C-alpha cells in the first residue's frame, strides 16, 4: 500500500467530518484542497451523501434522523472519490448492538451483513429526502465535469463498513469498473459468504486498522469476518522500553486523526499531529 495515498484519502474523509451532520445543504461545487508532502490536490464536490443515522438500543430515535455523511468528489484528472465519515453512534453500537445478521439487501448471493450497518446503508442517497436515488443508482448519472477515469471509495469507522457495502454494490450492480477501497478502523461487515464474494469482486482493498483499536475487532467471528487486505498500524513503538505513541484510550485509538498520525509515520513525510487529548 502507498502510505501517501492512504493519507491523501484519509484527509478527504476528514473533509466529510468537517461538515456538520445536521447541515443538510448539498455541498455541490465546493472545492476541497488536500496537501501532504509532495501531494497537492484539488477536488470538486459533485454531491453530498445523506443517510439515516445509526440506530442503537440506547438511542433508537437516531435511526430516523437524516444526516450528511459523505461526499462524492472529482479531481481535475477525472478521478472520482467517494468518502464516508463515521458517527458518534459507533460507541453506543459497541456497547449495546446485538450484531444480528440479515440478508445482504442488494445481492442475493452475498450472504449476511450486520443489521445496523445494512439499515443505514440502505438509506444512503445523493439527495436529502429519504427515498431519493441511492448512491449506487445515481453514480452513473451524476454530472461529472469529466469522464470518470477511476473510482476510489473510502470510509472511517462506520463509514468504512458503509464503504465496503458500497464497493460491492457498485461492482455487482453497475457497469462501472471495480473501485479501489481504503477503509480506516472499519468493523466487520458480513459473514464468510459475503467476504468470499467481496474479496473476489473488489480485490483492490486496503483495510487499515490500528492494532489496539476496539472497533475493527467487532462484531466477533464466526458470524462475521473481515475482508482482505489488512494493513495493520501499531501505536506502540517497539524498543526497550516500548514507547506508547497514542494514549491508550478507546476514543483516541479509534479517531481518524490518530490514524492519520500513524499513517504519516509510515509514509516518512511530514508527521501529522495527534489530537491534544490523545498525546500520551
């Protein structure tokens, strides 16, 4: 995996986080500039992505709330990138989710997927009202400035799970070329049948996980398995004595800024800073 590209796409996911989830205005036409080392890229927002938020037992009402959760962007070269952020509800999901398997909604042969992620994925649209065109159905018809030269799908945390579902849906149900996928801190999404089909249809996947992050360890096997290919980050620098690079707290090991910090160390370029509360 190219660590510089992983940083670049994680910064685009950060751009989705920068939008208030309750801001349902479409960001179409906005410019997103990404800079890291020798990378200096400008992307234009083609459309925002909306969804019903993640419902949990602690907060079931969240599942009826529409939120801004992602962006579809295009670079001047024609490259298209879809980015999906996570949600505050992921911590409640860790505590109370029952991880019930349901049939994959868009491909009968794709086995089972987690009910919470599946419900949220099924609500993804490129316009605010529920029932608007889904991302997969809208993608071939969006008003791109140039012909699409490549497709990359990225997501952090819950967004990583949604990106995984989206990548398989696009590969199975459109004529677009298979996407390259970068996920950061993604939980497991589906069962062994889902994973086997996904790995066959979407081989260019980089599943980036902090070794001590709790979220990628859930839901547990054997009902759920991880897709390939794992790129593992280590927040503990080996030595005598070992050095802790990130405060050993669940939120600190999971947030995207910590992943950007570890990825920048791997890239060998400028080191991106940790959130102040996560400096050990």
